[in-house]
């Protein structure tokens, strides 16, 4: 028996013996409370009786209400924080369910298949427990902040740049950082983007956010450079922002203000919205590249126009969507997609960054496929600028 884990877990499994095995396994792993149900309707009744749970270990195919309907129900009721899929269905079907879980707004911890492996379940329980408080608040859904609050938060620079490192899978060297946003709310603590980003989009304040992020991040780049850390700063840019004819001039002004060079900056654009790039958008992309800035097509493979965009627009980096990594171990087609993307990048002279790396096993498999650059929780989570500098110093001292 391992030390107690502060977790409430629901097992949804129609096979009595396998249900018993899963319940016993979770109890032996030290979960505080373990509940069980034979189909979706019984599971919903359990939740109504005992209240919300942290994790549902969920089979998919069963008599009565199946796992898919159960997932739809709890996505609405918010009675389950995280999902572990436990099913004997084929890998391609389970991968489709992974997509469904995300679209429903639920958090997928992983997929353990059948028979259930104790080590695999233990790793996913620890993954749930390791999630920082800000992420756990996201699991329950992030209510949108009021418009006046968001405006004030942006004006008063409460919305801060946070940084998630990109790294070399072979050496562990930091290649750069992706610049993200967190709201350091004076009363509510650190708030995730889901609570304020839609409001900024609706108010058409995304340019203001971008320039605020660049101002903070280029200052951080300057501070890091003084200590010997060369960091490429990568900013997320929406396709709609490319329609702003003043974008290149604003970027150039910020670069000049910090004596920063274009090659030290990357703009990551999701392929959605780029299908019909107007003249201004294409001109802006060319001007950004002429400044030396790098252009990355983000979430590559998540849309339908990826190859067309690579041919028509001046990208020089591909970021492969993390969903392929999450299914890497049990779906040969995902390995094929990753290998093909790496080969495509090499042929086109483009670097490839793999998102969503969370385990050492994934890192090793990606290395075997020829991947050299990645990003994910295995290496580092998003952090504030102060924490980033401290983290870089500690790594430097350890490697010295």
C-alpha cells in the first residue's frame, strides 16, 4: 500500500471482474476514495450521490449508457475534473475519442488501454497531482471576466508575459521560449488565458496585448542576454492581426527600442484563418521576414490547409500539434505523421518543433524519429519572467 493520495476516482467499467481489478488497483495506489459503476447512467447516479470526483477511469463500449454519452453529460455538469480512457477499442478509435474529450472541454490525462497497467495508472495520477493550481482552476472552467476588469488589467499591466522554454531534445539546451499570457489579478490570483482572452478578442485589443507582451519579453530577453542566456522570443499572432498594415512598423519600433534583432523573434501563427490571406497579410509576413523575424506555422496538422500554407506563405518553422505526441506510444499512424513532418521540414529547409512532450519515453521516441527540438511539461512549464531567470541560472550552475 502506497501513501494516501488526495484523490476521488470513479471507475466506469461494465465487466465486473475488470471493474473489481481497477478498483483494487486504485485503492492499492492509495487513492482516498474510489467509486464504481457498470454503465454511464449508474456512474451519473454515483456522482449525484457522492459529489464531484477528481478523475474518471472510463471505458467506452458497454451496454446501457456508453462512455461517450457519459463524457458528454459530465462535460456539462462539471462533476469530473480529468479523464483516463480505459478501453479495448482500436487505437484509431481511441485517438478520435481523445479529440472528442478535448472538444467537450474535459481534460484528458491519458489512455491506459486494457488490461490496466498499475504503472501507467500511477503515472497519470501523479500527472494530475502535479498540475499547478492555475491549471486545476482551468479544469473546472474559467468564467469570463468583466469587460471593464479586462480593460483595466491590460492598462495597468496586470496581464503579464509568461514563458515556456523550447529545448534541444538531445542536449537539453534551451532554444528559446514561447511567450504566453497570465493575468496577475489583484484579488483573484493568477488567472489563465481562458478567462480573459475571449474578452480581449471581442474588444479588438489583441494588438495591444501583443505589443505589451513584446515590450515585456524583449526587456526580459535583454536581461537574460546580460547573463549570457540567448533566448529567441516566440509570440502568438492571430491571422486577423496580419490585416493591420501598421504591424511591421510597430514591431520594428519595439525591436529598435530594445536594440533587439529580428532573428531573436518568432511569430507563431495558427493555420486556421490563413486559408484566404489578403494582400496586406501576405505583405506583412514578407516584411516581418525581411526584418529577420522567424515565422512558425503553429499547431501544424490540426487544420486542413497546412501543405497549401507551407507552399504559399513564407514560414521557416513548423510546430507540430501536441495531439500527435499524446498518441505516439499506441498509434503507429501518429509516429508516421511525425516522421513525415520531420522529413518535410528537412526537405523545405524548415525547423520542426514538436509540442506537448510530457514524458521521458516520448522524448526518447521522438529522438529515435530524428526530432531535435521540442516543448512541453517534461522540460518546463510556463513561468513568470522572474522565475525564468532563476530557472536559467540554476540550470547553468548545475551544468557548470
